[in-house]
C-alpha cells in the first residue's frame, strides 16, 4: 500500500470517528420523554414572562455554546432566593433557569436546568422544540462545573 492510500484511509477513519463523536455530543438525549414533558411545562408556564436573571434584563451577546445572543429567565424559586439577600451555598430544589439562544432574529435553541432532589437535570432543544440533550449529559455538566452550583451566568447570593 502506498503512502497516499494510507493517508486516504487514515483520513476517512478520522473523519468517521469525528462525526460519530460529534453526533453523540449533539444528540445525547438520555431522557427524551422527560425532556418533552419539561418543554411542554415551560411553554404552558409562559417562561418568557418570568423574572430575568441578574445581568440579563434584556437579550445580550454571549460567548458560550448557547448562541450569539441569549435571554435568561428564572422561576420564582430562583427569584425568591436572589431577592432574599441571604447567602446560599447551593440553589434550592425546584430552581429552574431557562436560556433562549438567538442567532440574529432566529431562536436557535432553548436550554434549561432544573434543580431536583438528585441534582441538576439538563435539557436542550432546538428552536423548534426537538430535544437535543437531556438528563445529565457530560456536554452540560463538564462545562457548568466551573459555575457556582453549576450556574455560570450569575452567582449565588
């Protein structure tokens, strides 16, 4: 086998491996039924009418994987914890944070994290509401590990 053939085979193997890794990272849907239920609950609750996260009173640019611009909303559990002014070591159970990711005027994705009794539950949907991630996928937990109780956009009170 000549050098060119070896390089061609190596390149094809690397390309296929990269596509497999990329695909599993983008469709790591560990709990599709739970993600669909949470998405429906968020829509029914009109989450865009919730309080805005601190520092996100309006859409702002983002340097995260969630899109070029983001809107971040918090439920009453988070809003109450923030308003109390009491120091917290972790967000209370029932905390729910939702981030809309925008590319220009197009809603590119919706991401949510919900604090449950066993820790954070993560979900991410495309702009049409199709589930991309759910459960505790490493793509979420690895990145958010650097935040206060896994929240990177704003800190604990």
